[in-house]
């Protein structure tokens, strides 16, 4: 099971769209958790943004039993030290990821609000970040959700459906996890 948790407030319709994209891409059930508190220490006042690493650290201890991954969703504008912003971040091969809705919103860029655009972008970015937790790296297929997005033109050119190569790698990753879980379950 995949778990999705808003960090602070997040629009229900957007969370529903993200959950649908995740279920379709990963073929795993998705469960929404109650909202979690934002990590207060994540705010970087000198940048006016929030540290995505601090969000990941806060999520690590919140992965519920039975969940293979946890995706946090925030309205905060996220950053890492070497980039001016990130749409999200994940632990490569780990259990947690975070997606920011801030820059996915058309109104962040001075445009008219468009809930359908936000929902589509959020779904694609959710698949991208959780794909990293399953060990996927950036894909060269520009329509694959695993391709790198440095701006909204890149993001809007992607779908939430992994390309054939990434889908195959996801299947292999899930099978390895199932095998590992069975093996660990057999240990005394």
C-alpha cells in the first residue's frame, strides 16, 4: 500500500487526483492519512522557502505499518541548498517523498487559477517522486513522468503514465520487494 499525507492543509480534489495517478502508475492501493504537522524547523527565512530535506526527515518516522511508501504533500515552496526550488524530492530507493503544490499552481506564476491543471501536474509529480523511491532515475523519454522537469514546460509535456522501460523497472522493483518481504517473514 502507498500512503499519502497532507503536510498542513492540501485541497482534497488535488489529493484525490494524486492518489488516482499513483494507483494507476504503481498498481498498488493508496490510502490517505490524516494531515501531519509541518516540520517548523524546515523554514529557511533567508530564502523564504522550506527545506525539502527537513520534510523528508519528518516523514521518515511517520510511515504507517503496511505502507511501502509515504508521500507528503505540502503547499509550501520547497528548496534544497543548490537549487532555487524543487517541485518535490524523494529518497532514492527509500520510503518517503514530498511534493510541493506551490509552483504547480498557475496562480503562483501570475496566471488564472486552473484546478484541472494543478491536479494533472500534481499527479504527474507524485508519480515522479515516488518513482524515485522505487529506484527509478531520470528517464530520457520526455513524456515519461520520470523525465527531469526544470520548469513547467517540461512538467506539462509529461504524462503520469510511466514509459515501457520505467514500467518494467517498477515491476521488477515491486517483485524484489515482495520477495524480500516473504523472505523476511520466514525469519524467526
